[in-house]
């Protein structure tokens, strides 16, 4: 079973996950002279990213960043734009960052998938920071997820549970405002990362956590694939882990 750490609350979880990611980055830079990372977005990542950028000893000038997913057709000025999220919470706060490869959901999505796919194949990922959705998704790979495609980035349809989560977190005013399509990093591409740091706070994620940790690996529970990763570091809080004891 995938090992996990349980924190008392979301803030403690984020601090622990951020410190782990920082340590992995520093060790990678020490060994290789550079590091490539993936950053996730959403409310689950607030404290994790904040903790990461608070570390004064990360040589950001040797780090390149990719991100997981972005809505198609949503302008960067929208509060739910993941490009906007990462710019405000990370890129603008780390001015020495070597490069940020952000997904542009406002241009031809197939061409954008091809562009990013070519880039990430040249820069294998050392540390991926991810979360798990309420429906068990990993990035925007909703169930049943495609575990087989070799494409690094995909155009995907967002299911209603995924879209409802985005509305429930306050990013959109109503369900019909949530885009129905997105660009997402594929499951296989995420799994190619040397290390994965997965942050999953909140009671609303408890069922997804239980399904993904206690069930067999299945496209119906996309994040269950993390059970097969040799270096996945999973961080929960007491709320997101509440259904594990009786599983």
C-alpha cells in the first residue's frame, strides 16, 4: 500500500509537503546541477507552494517548472485560470526561476499539447507536486482515466463531479460557467516523475483518498495509479484520512 503521512490540519500538511518538496529539489540540484518540477494548483496546494517558496536555500536559477492542467478557452485574467494562479502564487514570487512552461488554454489546444509535449520530453521531471480531486482525478484525468496513452499532454472532457468541485471551491459562480474541456498532463507523464509529492487536505477528499489507497489500481480511481510509483510521498490531514482506519 502507498505510504502516507497524516497531519493535524491543512496548514501542517502543506508545511510538511512543501518541506519535502524543497528537500528533494535541493538534493536534485546538488546531484545534477539543475531540477525540473511540476506544480499543481487548486486550494489543496496553497500551503504547500507557500512553504516551498519560503525556503531560502533553493537555487531557483537552476529550476524549470511545468504545470499540470489548464481550462480551454478561459482567459488568463479569470480568477480560475491556473496560469494566473501560478503566476501570482509562484512565478512572480520567484524572480530567479530559470523557466516556467505554462499551459496556454486560449490558443489551439492540440498545438499547445504538442508544444508542451516536446518540451517536457527534453526535460524529465525530478519532482512533481500533485493533488487528488474529489472524484479521484489526477491532474484533469477524470474517471475512467486513460492509463495507456503515451502523449504527455491531452485534451480532456471534464466530468460533472470535477466541474462541481471547481464551483464548490469558489472559482466559478455556477456550474454552467465552468469550462467543459481542458488540457491535462497525462497519467503516464506524471508517473515518469522521479519523485511525486501529493498533498490532499479536507474531508471532501476522504472518499477519493480511501478509493485510491484501498482499491486496486483502476482507471475508475485515477489516483490509484500512485500505488505503482516507487517514490510517491503522500500527505493527508486528519479529515482527508478519516475513512482509512476502517477500510
